[in-house]
């Protein structure tokens, strides 16, 4: 049976294919942007008969430094793009079964884009909703 830890690890592998982006499966005390942080939001059991399918919803939060507001926004624009070398959606959906670990995944949306504060620092961030079926 597939574990949440295994899924988070495989999601991290996919996101790590984006050049110059660090990835964490845990919320870091001191983030080193640019960084992607993978969080489990919720699990919905019994999506098919006899426990045949489970849906896990993850948030992948991408955080960039705000040394310059313009460069931070430009960097984040590349991450939220539908395609391209920096696209989180492309990186994740290029391997939708995570090498056979899951049934399917889909990057559903980016509901939050804006400033966040972590460790008394202001960053720019985008949250990606990722649905994983296993």
C-alpha cells in the first residue's frame, strides 16, 4: 500500500527537476528561497468501491525571496506558468503516476499568490493545489 511519505517524496523528486529550486517535505524553520514546500491538506477515502481509490489533496507552496519586488514576481510567474522549464504544473504532470506509485495526479489550481511572512522575513509565494489519486 502506498504511504503519504512515499507520495511526498516522489512529489519532491518531480519538483526538484526545476532548476535552482530547493524542495522540502517538511515546513522548514528557516526557508532558503526559492523553495517548494509540500504539505498534505486532506484525505478522502473510498472514492471507489471497496477502498479502491483514495484522494489525497496536497498544497505545494513555492516561496521566492523579495530582494526586488519585480524580480520576485518574474520568478514566481515562471513557476505558475502552464508550461516551461520553471513550471511547477509541467514538472508534476510530466510523470502523472509518479513512476507507478499512484493512479494519477493533477495540478488543480493556484488559489493563493502573494506575500507571506516566515521567520520575520517577507517573501512572495504561490500555493498549488495538487490532487493525488492512489
